[in-house]
């Protein structure tokens, strides 16, 4: 029977009293934020009157943001721990509305600053030195000056915002709610209703007939809506392309990469390097074909389990000790700081009734970098701890070493620390375990990770770039065009020894990430950077390790690509991507030797 929240030992729950000792204290701060936020409107029309006024504004603005962040996390974390609590539902709802209200109150800021330029602000530094503390905030605003339209035009685009995003909304409603799949028979011959959720179970089945049936039924269904999904995807791309041109970008890709301060060289380097090393992926599929004992390897065999599920379990204390041992290569200081997560109750450990599923790291400048887990003692749970701890330590060092306005790191580097930790865990377990089954399970997990992240996400990125290029050139996307392009790129990535089933040509229509405008490549670059970092640290290079720790302390004080260079990682270099592919190759060979 699932435990209630009150039945979970206090030491196994995160300590939110660091934020507020009780709900009434939170309520007081909530009201204070509302009052303080309302005073920001007095600056409207006067931001650039003089240095003192601008300084008073940014100071007040970030005071509001900082207090708002604290109020938000207390409500948000309590709600995720007890989603069935009407009290925390109400608190979370109140904060959501407050966030919206403050966003509306401060819409005047960027358009008003954009009427001038960075030089005007930087001259204020001469008479108000304290204003320079906010230099990165101003630079980030003025970085968009070339791509910001007139106040009236921005107002028009703002009002059109919801309608411009309607393609994605339609797609989500169609695939999440309205799409209905047929029936298949499971391993025991029972008739079951296939869904997008349970598909992952059946495509991994040890029964090949089940895998094949699930595969064919899934894409038979998507084939039936391909005209609609083509229209929604084309509409989404067309909106992105037109908006990018209106904002003086050369392309939608340039607009998306600009937001992360990333050059196209990084995108091109990823696609080119992966394409030059497809032989390693082919080797993995050949291994899988051999292990499964198949005469012909089909796409419905790609996700089949190579191993029976590993049944080794860990207590949380055992998992903690494994995690702390695995991160020892990061140095004594890192391990000492990481122990705080366990000793100071940053972590909400066990599942309970009404608790949000999954796992995450979340927190603000004046909070712990909290970790939500749903620990059940499996190897996956140990991996989740060290992954989320990587996020939390990145946040811990970022806020420790930066002012409030500069502590948040960008999404481009967000998965680097967490994935580096995962690689360290796998390497530690492989080196220190005497259990062949455990080692094979880890190697299998890693092979799946590299296949799914380095190669699959790059395939998506390459396909996405191709279809955007067509729209940029004025071509209309049709179902046949998309299906044929997607089928061809699958043939390239799966290679000569895999039977590329016709049904895969419809897979593009079930990938929601194609509505996120050049997002998928970040998965591959993040894992590549993590492999490069882990390899260098495990080689005993203490200078590299120290530079990596410095990277963790940079927060949002630099552009993300420059931050990675501090860590010794040049994402424009094929060497970084190649390091991940070389690790993939080594893992395949290690699996072959151990089996």
C-alpha cells in the first residue's frame, strides 16, 4: 500500500524550513512581493532619465525577482510533494498568477531600454559604479536590439503569440488526447490496447512477434493522420521562419541558436562528425543482431532487451555510498560539498501518495538546490541520484560564486554536469563490481544511451535542418516529401545490415521535439561534452578537473560555449564529439569480451 506523506520519516523528506518556517511566514512574503512589485510601475517612462534612476530600478527589479523566486519554490516544492493537498494546490496557483501579473507589470522594461543603446547605459557606470554589477543583464537585453521591432510591432506580435503557436497545440491535443491506437496481443496472448505510453514496454519485449505487432500498429496509426501532422509541422516551421525573418535573422535556425549564443559551426560539427563515424553505430546493431540470434535485424528489434532485467537492489544508504565513491575523482572539496545534499536534507527520497513522479533538481538563490526522487532501490535509481546531484552541485556552485542576477546557467550547458556524473558512476561500477551481470547491465545501459543520444538525436537534428531549409527556400512540405526524406535518413543511420522497415517513414510525425525549434542537438552535444570531461578527469589530469570545477562555478556569468572552453571543452572541435563515439566503441568491445 502506498504510503502517505506523513508516514515518510522526516529525515527522508527535504527540509523546506530553510525557505520559511511555516506557511504563515510564506503568506507574509507573498503579500510583500505583491506590494513591492507594484512599485516597479513608477519607473515606466523614466528608466533612462539618469544613472540613479536606472540603478534604483534594476536593484528593485531584482529584489522582486529574488523574493518571488523564494515564494515560488516554497509553494512549488510543497505542491510536488503533495499534489493532492488542496492547500498546496491553492498556494501553487496563487504564485502562478503572481508570476503572470509581475510579467505584465514589467513588459515596459525592454522596449523602453531598446529606445536607446548599450553605450548610453555604459556611460552611466562612470557616475554610478554600482550599476556595472548589472552589466551582463544589460548586455543580454541589447544583444537583441537588432532583432527587436518597434513598440507597436512588438505589441502586434505579442497579441499574435498564442495563435502563432497553435500548430503545436493542435499537434499535442491530437497525439496526447484524440489519437487512438488499435489492439495487439501480449506475450501471453491477451488482447491489450496499445497506447503511446505502453508502446515502450512492448517494443522492448523478448517476444519478437509482440515487438513487430506493436511497431506495425504504432505506425499504422500515425500513417492514418499523416496529412494532419504534416500540416501542423509545416505550419509551425512556417511561423518560425517568418518570425525569424521579421526579426532580422537570416533563418529560423540562426534565431534559435542566437538565443543560446551558439554558432552554426557547433551544429555543423556535430552532424558532420557523427556522419563520419556511423560505422560504430553499425557495429552496435551487428552486435545486437548477433546477441538476439536473428538472421535479419529489423527496426522493431532495435529496442529489444539484450539482458534480463538486473534484480540487484540497493538501500538508500548503499546508493549514497556508491554515489559518493563514484564522484571521488572530482576531488575532496566536491565530495565534501556533495555530502551536504544528504546531511542537510536537500533530497525528498521516497514515493508517497500524491507525490509527483519522476525526478528533478530544483531550487533558487536562497534555497537549497533540492532534489526530488522516487527511490525504489534499482540501479536506475542510483543513476538518478547521481544525475540529479550533478544538477544540484552545478546550481550550488553557481549561486555560491555569482550575484543573483548572474547565477542561472543556460540550457545549453544544463545537462553537462549531470551526465558527467552518470558517466563517472558507470565507470566506477564497471571498475569495482565483481558481478558479471551488473557489469553487462551497465554496459548495455551505456550502449543504449550512446545510440539514443549521440546518434538518434543527431539524426533528428539533421532531418530538422533539412526540412527547415526547404521551407526557407519557399517549398511546401507534403506528407510524401517528409516521409521519403525521413525514410532515407533512417537508411543512412541504420546502415546496410539493418532491414529498414517501410513503416518508419511515419515516425517523424510522433516526435514532439520537432516543434521545439532546433532543440534536439543539445542532447548530443551535452553527452559529448560530458564524455570528454569524464575521460580527462579519470585520466588523472588535475588541471582539467580544476578547470571543470571552475566551469561549475560560472553560472550565467558567461556565454555557455565560452563557459565550456573554461572547462577545456571546445564544442566546435570534432575531438569532443569523437571522444563520445570512441567511448561508445570501447563499451561495445568491452561488452563483447565480457558476455
